[in-house]
């Protein structure tokens, strides 16, 4: 019985978060001295179309090569319901100006 109650509470806690719509709006060369050669900084816009605030789990990929070496998981900042946030994330693949794909999901 306790497991059922816990499952219901967990479902209520995350209901209304997402779905999320995301796009990569820009890519630029990483200028940080510690950045690996070939690293780019992706500017990501995430919109929460849900009714509750939450964070998105996003997967950035190179559309030309969707392998494990050219994908990265990133978590967005908190996104209020019906609003968008824009943030940057550095990835060790890609080329400045080259499009990257992003897809985001909720909990």
C-alpha cells in the first residue's frame, strides 16, 4: 500500500511539467582557454508548454552524425509554465555556425 501511495505522490509532483519545445539558436567557437579543440558553445532555447515549472533533460546531437561521440545530455535551468529560457552549453563537437539538433523531455 505504501508503494502505491508513493507512486501517486510522485505522479502528482511532476504532473503538468512539459512538454518542452527546444531549438539551438546559435553555435559559436568556444573561446575559453580550457576548451578542447573543436568545441562549440550552443545557445539553446527551451519552452515549457506545461502548467507547472520544471527542468528539461535535453540531448544535443550533430545532425550529420548521431553517434554517441557526437551527442551530449544537458539539463535546462528551471522553466516556468508557458515561458522560455535561453542558456548556453559547451559541447566537444560541431563547428561554429553549423546547426545542431536538440530534443528535450520532462520527468
